[in-house]
C-alpha cells in the first residue's frame, strides 16, 4: 500500500531532517491504521496553537491526518475518508398479486431503481404502483415488473479502538453515516452507551475512562439522507427512553428503518439482570416505545 503525504504545515522550525522523519512516521502510522493494526498512535494530548498536521492518502482511496505537537511528536492519526466499493447492477422481478401490495427485498440499499420491463397489463407507475425505500422494492395494484437495481456504495465494517485517558473525553473519527457497537471493553471503567461513549456524525466519542474496541459499520443512505437522519434521532430517543426506565444500554443495532420509523434492538441491563429490548421510534411524533424480549 502506497501512502502519500499531501501537505506539511508548521514544521519549518524543526528543520528538513525533522520534517522528513515526521512524514515517514506519519506514513508508517497510516499504514498500520488502514491495515487495522491500531486506531491511534502515541498518547492523547491537547493540541497547542503551534500543533501541526500532515494530510495523507493511499492508493486505495483512504484519506487521513497525522497530528503533531509543537515539538514535532506524533500525537494521533485518523482516517477522514474511506474508499467506497461499488457493486454491479442486477435485475429483480417483483409482482403484485390480486392487486395487493407486495414487498421484495433488495441486496441492501439502492442508489437507483428503474423499471426495465412491465410484465403486467396493469400499469407500473413510479410512486403510484411501485417504489422503493431502504432495502425494499414495493409494487401495488397489479403491477408486475422486472427492475434494474443499482446498489448504493458500500463500505466494509472495520474495528476502531478509542480510549479516554485521565477520564477525559476523546473523539475518534469514523466514516459516517455508520452504526457503531462496542466489540470489546478494555478498561476497568464502565463503557455505557449515551453516558461514557456514543457517536454522532463523523465522531465516535469516549469519556470517563472508557477504553474499548468498537465495530463500525458504515452504510449508504441510497441517495436518501432522511434514513441517515432518522437513525441518529431513533438511537438518541430509544437510549434515552431505556435510561428513563432505569436500564443501561451497552450496545444496539438497527433492525429496520425507513422515512417514517426505525426499529432498534438494544442489549440492556438493570439491577444485575441482562435482557434485550426492542424499541420502535416513530418519526412523525418523535416518540420511542420499548418492548421487552
């Protein structure tokens, strides 16, 4: 893997030798991060006004940044952009029988769906007798057609270590939008979703001594930013509702989502008892409702 340093800032006072060492150290750290060896390099530290950065890219399309302190010591390395993998278009037949609505599952979110061939006498009209959302293609009122589906860009799940040192909040960059779960706790301090760790947009954060390895699963909105927005609102509302009832939530995953609602499964605990909670969030009302497993 080839790592290319794109820019050097603020290293003039360190001399050319130090600049070269900084660039080489950044390239090595970037390779380790992309290959999954480590999520951070060195110890966390607050950046001073004299802190410097090196931007880097890889041949595979990764982009990131190495951050240094005023003495030229590498403090952290992060990925700021991930390469997308595009799948080939495929065909899917979906039919409405007895003039009833029928839903057909697609292979994940779609960037584009078009009617390739109408197979029924009943008309297939977009947004009237057929349409799609999330990973669902639907038909209604007798529409039977063969559709060409262009999958949305997808990213492979990856592991990320994020650590709160000295009980301070630490932010770690992630590819957004994404679902994040805690894979392995590394600290004696508790790691509780919404309290000592969480994520929003392109940031995964930890606090209060929480150190853990996380599983980050980027997803595509399929051209629909509303799905990305409702995931965040649903997660916040469901975790808040669980905490209102005295539950701690260690992890969660999205089971279903569209413009109107989202369904989450949460691993919860209360008074030493562990159980799974199902939460349904309605976008129109902004309300979350819990169901015990």
